[in-house]
C-alpha cells in the first residue's frame, strides 16, 4: 500500500480536475551497514548518490505519468530522503502509485508546532 | 466476538483489586446488553417541537421497559452468584439500582473483589467501570514562585534534577553532537544560547531554503525547545539545558503555513549539515503511517536519531509523526509534589490496532513536560522585558529526551541510534513495573539517563 487510507479518502472526495500536492518517496535498494559515528557521517554522500541513481531510473516513468495527467514536479531532483514533491490530479496520484520506482506517496498536509 | 469476562472489567479497577480487602465494597457502573427495539427513525422536519418531544418520550418509554426487564434478571442472577462468594457467616447486602428511567442499559451495582468476576461472567454484561468522581476541569493554581525559588536554590530546572543530568555532566556535556531542531526557529542571540547555534535556515511554505544573516524565531516555541536541549544558565544561575555543549542546527520550518514539504526540506538540510539527532516537537494534521519510511531512512541510512512529540490532545489520541510505528515518541511528565509524578493530563497516548499487525502503543517513553523553564526571545510585558518562561507540553518533554540522547551519543559515539533508543526504553522506569509496559500512558516509562549510560557501558 503506497498511499495511506486517510490520503486515499482525501483523494476520493476531491474534484477529479483539482490539483493535489504530494511527496513521492523513490524506491531505492539501500543496505544498512553498522558503523561508527564518523563513518556514518562520511557515508551520507554515498547514500545520497544511491538515491540519485535510483531517482534517475524512476524519473522518466514519473514524468510520463505526470504529463499524462497534467501534473508537474515541484523540484528538479530528489532530496537526501529520496523524496520528490509533485502536483497532479487525484487520478494522477493513483497512477503514480502504480509506478515501480515509487515507494510511497504522502499528501503535502499541514504541520503545526505542538502548543 | 464477545469479550472475555476479564476484558469486561475496566483496567481502572486495578488499584481497587490490588489494594482492597476481599469483602470491601465499591460502586460499579454496569453496561449491559438489552433488547434492540427497531423503531423507525425520527423524521419530519415540519413536525412541531412539541410533537417531536412526544415522539422521543414514547421511544424512551419502549426502550426503558426492555432495559428494565434485562436489568431485573441481571440483579437476580448477580445477587444469587454473589451470595455464593461471600463468607457464609457474614453475608453482605450488595446494593443494585437502575440509573434514571433506564433509558440507557446502564445500572449501578456494588461489587467486592470476590463478586466482581461473577458479575463479569453474566452474559448480558458488556462492561464494568468503577464509579468515580467527576469534576469540572479548572485552571490549576500553579505556584511558580515556589518552583522558581526551588530551582534557583538548586541551580537546575526540576527536569534536569529529576533526570539526574548534573551527575551525567561528569562524563559529558554533549560536546561534538549536532542536534537539529525543526521548529519555529531560534533567537540565537539569547544569552543562554551563546555559541550554541551552529547553523540556521528558514524553509518557507513552498519548501525553499532562505539563508538569513541572523537566526530568528517566528514564535517562541523553537527558542524554548533549543534552551532545553543545549541552553546554559539563566542570570540567576539556573541551568536549563540538558546538553549544554551540544551544537544546534535550527531549521525554522514552522513559519507561516508549514506543510510536509517544509519538513522534508528541513530534514534534508539537517542531514547535509551533519545532524546526529533531530528534535521534532511538531504534529501533522492527520495520521501518516508512510512517514515510517522516513524514520527508517534517518536511523538506518544516516545514523540520525529522530525524537518526536506524541501530542497534547489527552489520553486516547496521538499525533503523527510521533504515532508512527518506528517513531521514538515522547509524552509529558508532571511533578505534582517532591515525590509524586504523574503523566500530564494533556499528554497524548493511545494504542493503535491494525488487522494482522502488532498493536502500537504510544508514547514510547516520557520525560519532564510541565512547568519547564527555558529561554524565549525577549518579550515586553507589564513589569519589564522577560526572556525566560515556563511552558507545558510534549514539545517540552521531547527536547529533554533529545538532550539526553546527545549526552549518550557524545559519551559513546560509536553506538548506533537504534541502540540508544533501545537502552532508553529498556532502562526507563514505569511506576507499575516492567511487566506493565509498554502502555499507552507511560510507554516504557520515565527515561533514566544514568541507567542508560551504564547500560551502554556494559
């Protein structure tokens, strides 16, 4: 399940022509290797490179889906978490969930400090 | 599936069952199953109010009759079964009565430790709750003067004292550890934060990074949180920060209409800047289980320990990202008297059940989160300019935990974040002992930093 039940519910009540902002998480095969703090910090560049490589493979499929549903990327490339913000229609979000290079899709929901 | 007899008895009976004598009596509220009369739904917007009220009264009367029949049967069976469980020489009378006009299938019945299981065994009984006093929630009369004078005398906030932080400082004060704080920002010029803010960025609601010459706080929440993690001393000599030599990487992400996009950008920035720990005293609008993938990425790939507040929506609720399965979430502890501590009434906590999955109990641990004294951007009020204040919230408990994690990581830099989370849970103290944890109030319990440090050493 790449979309949470709550997000799915939000999609189901949206106007089919409306635009939804979401964050895609790219699938990447990353292996955890036990290491010291210094090694972990040094390894960060390697993790980012792997995510970028995985994104390059996934992006053409993602772009095709976005083009089909009149959507667009909101960033040029993935960030250090392998995430890519996009906006498209509810049907476009569901189609992105079928893309093999997409691991999960999160709605760009509001965030508040905890008062 | 019908609940078992044990499941029908509310856990709120536990103190009574543990502490009472076998024949001590206690009032119980009993919810029972009654005949369901299929009455047609109330309709007719054009009916007069008088007609509607008459309709409702007639319906209540039908329901009451059905409930009273079940109730009478229940009283008779329970009375008989209770007698068998009482000392023959001294049988007691147990009071039983319906509540109101029996419009609801609820009755008040006296129970003893011996008769409670017999009542739970009755087929019609759905749930048994101890009757308890209900009072209006009033603002508490908090004596800040007394607390302030005590903290000034000891030189530490109550949270630092309770966690045994001064003893840990003989080993480490958190040097070399970078704690990222994703919040409203920070007033980095505050005297208590001198030299602590290593880097600062603002992320706007569109997810763009904006570099500024000086750090700033769009509210005061972020500065207060930063003070608890790495603040120094107040002018009165009170230490406010758990890890006063840790370095802060502050992402002002909660500025304006913050969204998940701004959080992702803030996290990405923190990774690039070398964060070891991320403090998230923030909450999403709704439950987002997919955020577990982000926690996995932070912990397993980047070796970063994320700490998240569980929320301030009272028992029975939780907030994301703290309620995500692999989050390390924090609830708020309140000090009621020198020796008495309780979970703050506002502190969220719940168990999440999903078909085919292990239940998730949140929070994971608790830390001081009520009447927490820390720094804020200077505020003009009547009486002068104030740059310290008390705040309550799981937002305040979270930085206590992030600070403790910084101390442990500084003392044992080669230990992985998973192990630090593990020892903080394992060594936490639950008031009802290890067998009762984790629960959805205390989680594993109040963190014990000294014990955690020992566990890492062994």
